[in-house]
């Protein structure tokens, strides 16, 4: 089983297509009304919509789940979400109840977001996970782990190669932040650091965030060391 993947940019959200057999797996879908970007991408790359067997939603924020229902209708793929994000999903909107700013940029941006439509269509996930989820049944050398903090039910996909798709557990670059690090919105900053530690323990190497370019986990390790979540003489 050799896995490769492609990035599909839906505005500021990176979606990722894990190419595999018996089916391909899509991670996140961008904000609503943009399903055409994903479908055009598939067509331009000679990928049949029917080949998508699974849509993994890293969490239930509007800029990740917005096109999930439409893509599901066209591809027949199953939708997977962590159970702890079901309340967010059922709320039908991403607002100040669902996420809070974690720094000054977050505060500024959240005031701007309040003027845009962050509602989304309700949907029923086909697979609701409670802990880890092995992807080998989908031909993927990897698994999903629970990495809460940005939202209670945030999940990350870690491939055996060390490539990790982390949703909004970390962000990289403008306009959201300078360089790689903490998300500017979230649920609990301490839990975010615990989840970063979990990525380290699970041998993640290159991180692929939903916002910004990929980066090496060393950047997060340095912060964890500084904040006392990792110890200088540990193996990590
Ligand atoms: Zn988010
Ligand atoms: Zn996001």
C-alpha cells in the first residue's frame, strides 16, 4: 500500500485527497457553495467522483464541512466525524458560541467573521468515531486520532510515513498568523498543546494544516519544550 496525496485549495482552506485503492479519501470540503472547485479538480485530474469512498471531516467548522453534503450526494462517499463535534454540527453555524479567539489576531478576525455567513447545511455523518480509527480498510497506511483543543472533536489523520493532516490544530502563515503555531481560534489552548504532544508521540513528522503551508513538527516540539509539555531529555 503506497499512499500519495494531493492538496485541493478551496479558498483559504486546504482540503487533501489521499489517493489509494480500493478508494480515495477526501479530508475536509471547504466552505459552502464551493463544491464545484473540488468536483472540477477531480475532473481535471481524471479522478472519478465515484472513486471517493470516504470524507473525513477534521472538525465541524463551516470552512471545513460546507460542501460535505453535496460531495457526498455526487460521490456516494461516507462522511466521518468525531462524536464530540456533533453539538457543533447540530448547531448549524460557526459563531462565538462554537469557537473563541486565542490571541489578538483571533479577536480581530472573529469580529470580521461575524459579518460573513458561517451557517452550513445540517448533515448526518455515516461514521461517528469515539477514539482511534484505522484507515487500512480504505487502503490507507494510517489512522485517525483524536486531537481536541481547537474543537472538542477535532481529529488528525496520521500516515505511517509521518505525514499528518491536522485540520486547525495548528495553523501556518498569514492572514491567520505569522509562521506556524497555535490556531488563533479554539476551544482550549492547554488541550491544543496536549494534542500537539500526541502528534509527537504518534511519530508525526510533516504537518499539513488546513490553513497555510506544510511545516516540520520540530516547530511545535520547540514550543512544547519551552512550555514544559515535553522534557529536554525525553526521546522526542
Ligand atoms: Zn476550525
Ligand atoms: Zn478552519
